């Protein structure tokens, strides 16, 4: 593999560097492989990034090295990288975020060692209007993703009883993230209250399996339902992003039947997907998360008040 490469992407020219650098030591997956993955998945990934301020999680020396979060779009970014200014919560400082909306911008970000793509629940055009409710399921390590499957099904059934369809994805690590698309007029106060109330209902019905408070000493043997992600200052790993783990795993959309089958047979490996496996799934199934962008639903009135 070449160390550097000049690549024409659309009407942009990119200088890609250190392509032979190993980013995942266990597999020999290189920075060039990272860039190739994002190029290959761009058709289904970009619609989920469009219009959303990006928080980069950069690993200059690969997944096993040190990392840093970068909200401020780098000053050395090409002039054609779009930005949007958002006020920072703690000090009201204006922060220019990158918007990654085309292949050239995506590969430019990957070339910075930006392994992980993190986005909020609102678009920049209306930063206080979430487009979905999210539940981030984080298990005790001994339970793993199978513990999340059980809780995810409980949450799904609760949502269905309220007339809401939901869509699961792997976090790319050990958890599951569930999205109930809204794409209708709603505030973060409303989605946060709803998510808290629903998570609390599940906790009250299954107190030996579920916890809704973040305190580590309460989470032993349980799955933590993080409802607090429903906040305009929080971000979640974007669908299809790589994760900085031992292997180049990716956040992968799931079908509910896959979640149920993994739970029934206690087969956690069925819900682990490397970059190559994810790309094959996209070829076969398309974008299973497309409804999250398009499906219009409304929160039930009065729930969680």
C-alpha cells in the first residue's frame, strides 16, 4: 500500500497520508483500510450525517492509541468543508462544527484519524428539535450484548403499545442503541421526559435486570438504560461508524428478528459485525436504518407528565 496518495473525489482533490499505518494491530487493518471502509459505506452513511454537527473522535495512532474529541472544526480544514456554529453549553462560546455531507468531506475526516463519528439528535437547521428518541443500553460486562437484547425487547414492546415503532443497532461495542424516529415537531424537554418515564417503567417492572441511574455501584448484574442521551448537548455514535475496539467493528443496524434470535440462542457473536461484514449486509439488506430518517411519529400525549 502506498504511504501517501492524491485522490480525486468528485470535484475535490484530497491528499491522503500514512495509508500504511496500522490502526487495528490485532488484524493489521490500516489507515488506508479505514478510509476505504468509509468510502464504501458512504452511500448509506452520509444521509445520517447530513445537516448534523459532527463531533470527531480522533485516534492519530490507531485504535490502541490515545484519542481526543474534537468538536471545533479544525482551522486547517479545506474551505469547502461546511461548518455550522453552535453555542457551547458551559460558557456560551460559539463553536464551529464540521458538517460532513459528501464523500470528499467524509474521506477528509477519516484521513485525520477520525475513527468514530458522533452526532446529536437534531439537525443544525433546528438544533433544539430532536428527530428521534434514543435509548442507549449499556450492560454489565458479565451480561454483554445478550443482556441488552432482553431489555431492548421490553422497550420495543412498550413503545409498540404506545403506537411507536423503533429500530435497533449495535453500538459497535458491547451495547445496543434503539431509535424511535419522530421527524415531527417536538422539543428535547418532551423527548427527555418521555424517555425517562418509559425507562423508569421498564426498571420498575424488572428491577433485578434494569437500572436507570448512572451510578456504577447500582449497575452490577444489570443493564443501564441511558435515557439522558435525549439532550441537545449529547451525542451518540452514528450508525455505520467504526469503533476503536480490538477489531474494526462497526455500529450496525439490526432487524428485530436478529435481536430475538440472538437472545433465544444466547449467541452474542451474531450481533458483532466487522467492517467487511457490515458492507456485505448493506449489499444484501440496504440501509435498515433509513426509516429513522423518514418515518414520522408523534409522542403520546400526557405520557411521562
